C-alpha cells in the first residue's frame, strides 16, 4: 500500500510502498480517507516531540478519518506502530474508533478533533471553568484558539477576551463568541493597560495561553498589582 514513511529524523517522510497491516485481537483495519497535518505530526517527524518515534521506519500520522471493513466511517487515533494515519490503510484498537455524524465531512472531522480536545481539555478538565467566569485566550486567532472561544461560551463563560496579532482575524472573532479583543502587537505599556482594562477589578479567572512569553507575563501584571 502507499504510505508516508519516515526513515530518519533528518529528512521528510517519503511516499512509498509499505507492508499491509494485519489486525490482531480487538483491532480493526481502517481504510483511511483523510489525515490532518498538524504541528504534532511535524514534531513527531523531526524527533522534537516528547513522544517521538523510538523505532524507524514508521508511517507518519497520529489520527485521521476512515472506514472500517463493515463500512462504518470513524475518527481514529493511536494506530499500532509502525502504522500511522498517512497511508491507505492502518490498524487501530477498536476502542479508539469513534463514529462520525453524516453531516461532517472527512476533512473537517480529521482536522477538528485534536485542536478541539486541546481547547476542551484545557477549559473543562484542567481549568474546570464555571459559568460567568472571565476567560482570556492568548493566541486566539489560530484554530485551537477559535475553538477555545466557542468552547468557553458553551461552558457558560461570562466574558471571553480574545488576544492575537492579526487584526483582520481578530475582527472576525466576535462572531465566534468573543466579547472583546486585544491586539498583541501593541507597545508593552499599552498592552499592559489593555489587559488591566479587561481584567477589571476581579482579574481573569482563566487564562489559556497558546503563545508563551511576554503576552502571558503582561497579562498577569494586573492580578499581581491587585494582590
């Protein structure tokens, strides 16, 4: 079968033939229809991710969308190595296959789960966001940031402040539920004042940071001064 095969961390994967997967107990063969190229795939392929492959060659791709032999269309993740999602077929534990509604296309289903879980896990599980809390999202213009805006609103956030550098994209975030936006390309003092203005007297209950660095430091100053 055709696959994207990684032989070394020093070179990109190659499009070539790879051995066919064979299902073992409680596994299924998935005929792949879509696999998203996300940051984690790039990090796994260059060896920089903490869970980078320990044995090569391997087929790239951590998750995707496909059909099982019975025709059921599923999202799947965690294929058994050396198989991955960037191939015609892969082998996955049956428990890691999840049916997809008919009204969601292969491309959307393959692309949305990883960033969607990142946003949901940070807000619902880690931060345990409660209704009416104020949420600041640093790096809100990316896919995960946009999903975090919508997730925060679904969880009942009172106010959602979206911060990013691209003014054109920032202007579209109100449609996703952002109550206000902050441009991160402001000078340091102006940015600090913008955070302080939006933090008001109570501060931010939850800060989701997809950027790391100066924006987070400046966003914490209003809270520090209040203490």
